[in-house]
């Protein structure tokens, strides 16, 4: 049997699978197929491979181009089964990958004879931008193209389909016990990931469902408790054995990000705010580090600030564990969504502004110092959603004032993510969809976004990565308008723009020289003073416009001493380690 797994990429409230991230779905699917049919030949291809094949370029598909015969096309022709994975529930901005949707994949695969399966969160629809209502159109189209639309767990369905097709149930969920083998066997698919081995970060699952939702119900907009009605925590041993399999294959970047709250791992249910379990988190990360001695990235993702604020002692221990076993540049994303208590109540949000403030403070105290890769060890991120029912002008102002208070009090927040609410069928928000304010408050939303970007983000970025910071191992990913954009591998990495074209796919150490609203400008170091262009030379500390002509006139320099004779001996200290000749 030949199987093609087509990754259209996924982004959900708890889980990411957009390159350089390899998400859980392709890995589990691969493992389930391997377990069911040892001899199956499984090819992992991405939506970008299909775009390149059928459109001749990366980007949005157009019908007008003649398809190229390629390896991808041959795989699809010979495949007995095509498994498409997709779904965007929390759309963001992606640096070098564009997630797909059913409409696009349908054009590419509909004429192939293979049986077709759709898996991942796509069955609930996808939102490619905030401020939209997801309709059943995508689902209707999915049913017309795919033989099976999987509403339960893709891996469970695939295993059943390949071992006992008659009983294969697209609604079936698997347990973590069943997942054990799929997860380990599925690690192997990483070999086919375009960034393998050193430009891939794998998303690791520890929990499904939302502990807060179990206590008082989910947040109005969230799909996590709609998909998973109960909370299940994965065994430490199962996570460790999967991580080991990936590490043994050469993976060095991990994000333990597939959970709604890492501080609630194996917590005790307790109404709105579960009681955290620091011992379990310690066992988890100690176990992971015991099998990943040379890990380069070990980060996490979401946390409920209410847990941290209400259990500061336990949470302090957990934060210290994340630092002890993890790597710097780690970010815990807090879902505040709105600082207006009325909006919070109406939408059943998880934490108050005061709780979020306390949680930010605790993380700053523990994680604020800078690590060897140039970033603070562990910082909070804040998620804001605009357009929720109940919002008034005062709500936007309250959220702005909350963020301003963090700034004025000298606290650090790694990033503020502002989304416009998306209405998914099945969520509590669906019943309030007529009260969604994205259209009505369009101008207000635009105004406050602008205000936050200018008055909060910019000074905050300057605090988090001041000029002169050196960010280590920044991966160059795209060229745009003569610039190169890159980022470190990790959770919510900063986007760095370098004012020249650099070879893509390579890692660079970058000296930060300037700040934008959400990204920073840097130059790769060490700077070769004999060959580097004037624009970059000018950005070196203590050089500037006036000194550059002197450098250009006198080069080549035979040594650093020769260079400092020309630019001035007093600059030597400031440029130590930053130049070469
Ligand atoms: S706390 Fe709210 S947003 Fe977070 S997973 Fe639970 S329901 Fe979703």
C-alpha cells in the first residue's frame, strides 16, 4: 500500500503544525499506518510541494498553469490512500509557510483515484483571518471530495481503516494508551520533513481538553473543549519515549506545546482554577531531559494565568522547573483576551486582569534574566481577542490600560497577540454570533491595535531585546524587498530583519541594532570590515555614517589593529567580538 500524507498545516488553540513546526497529526497518522501495515510505503508531502507541482510556484494555487510531472505527482498517482491534514482555528501570521484550506487541496487531489481521508481540525472549518464566521461551506466541500471526513482522532480511524475497514469509525477517539505505539512509530516521518534534521521543531502533546472548561465551561470562542469533552493527561513515560524516538532521529528542537495549560499538567480539578502539580511537571521535564542531553530548544506554550496567580508557590516551582530543564527564549502564552470584567463574564473567560498581572509578575521575577541565546529565559506572552460580545469602547481602553500598567511597572511581555474573534459552529459563541463586534467596532479595533503596537509593543520590544543584544542561531527563512527575515527556533520567536540578502536555511548570530513594532533589525556578526556593505558597517556600534567612508577608503585591512588605527582605538572595546577582517 502506498499512502500519501499531505500536510496542509494546522494551528489550534492548543497545538501548532506550521513549518518549521511539525505538528502531532502527521506523526500520529504515520505511526498508526505503520502499526496497521508494517510494509506500507508512506510519503509525507506538504501543501507547498503540491503548490510547486501544480502551480509551479509557492503560494496560492491558480488553475491557469500546466502541472509539472514530478515526484509529488507520481506519489499521488500511485497512492491507494491520500490523507490530508489541515485546519486553522487560531490563524496567525506565518513567516515562510501558508496554511491551506479544503478548497485549495480539493483542486489538487480530487481527480486521483486513491481513497481520500480528511483529518485534523479542518472538519470544524478553518479561519484564515480573524473577524470571520466559519460556515459549513468548507465541510460540505470536504464531504464532496473526501471519502472520509474524520471527526474523531485521525490516527484511530487510520488504524481501523487499514486493519478492519468495515468497522472504521470517523467519530472514534483513541486513548493515550492506544496512542503510545502510534506516537513512537510516527516519529520516523520527521525524516521526510523539509527542514529535517536541524530546521524542524516538533510539537509534543501532554494533555487534551481544558481543565478550566471542565470546572466552569469553556471560553465562548474556544474549540478545544468542543472537540475534547474531558481532560486527559498523557503519562510522563509515554511523552519521554516519543521524545527519545525523535531525538534519536536527530531532532534537537522541541516544544511541549500541545496542551491548554502546562501549569495544569496532571493537576487536580478544582472548579474554575485547577490545583497545579509541580511534582508531575518536574517528572515530565526531568524525563525529557534525561533522553535529550544535547537538546537545543525545549520550550512550552499556553498557560492559564489564573492558575499561576492563585497558586503562586506551586507555580513558582513549575516555572523554575521549566527554566532548569528548558532552554532560554521560552514563552508561556496567557489567554487574558479582555481586561473588561463584563466581557470576561459574558464570554466565560479564564482569568481576570488582576490575576494575569500577578502571573506576569511571577514569571518576570523567575524568568526575566537573559540566557545564552540572547533572550530572557522565560517570559509571558499575552493573548488579546477583539470583537467579543459585550465589548464597548471602555473594554478596549481597559485592555490598553492593563497593558500600559505592565509597561509602566517595568515588566516584560515577550509578545502581545491581538486577534479578532472567529466564530466556530459548536462553540458557545455560535449562539451569540449576532453580538460579535468585529464589524461594528472595526474602527475602534483598528485604533486600539495601532495604539497597542505603537505605545506598548515598541517600548516593550526595546526592553526585551535592547540594542546591542546578540541573538544566537537565527535561522534565515525568507527574502523580501532586499531584506532577509529570520528567527530562532522556539516558542513565539522574534522576527529579525537583516538589511541585506543572506543565504537562506543557515543559522546566524545577529546583533540587534534597531526596533520595529513587532520585529527587530539586526546585522549578522562577526562583520567582515573588508568585504561588508556600507549599510551594515554603518549599523555597527560606534561606527555610523561618518566613519564608513574612512573604512571604505582604507580597506583592505590586514588586521584588527590596522582597522582600529583608522577608526579610532577608543572603538575597540565597543566592537569586541563583533568584527573580523
Ligand atoms: S482556558 Fe479557555 S481558551 Fe484556554 S483552552 Fe480552556 S476554553 Fe480554551
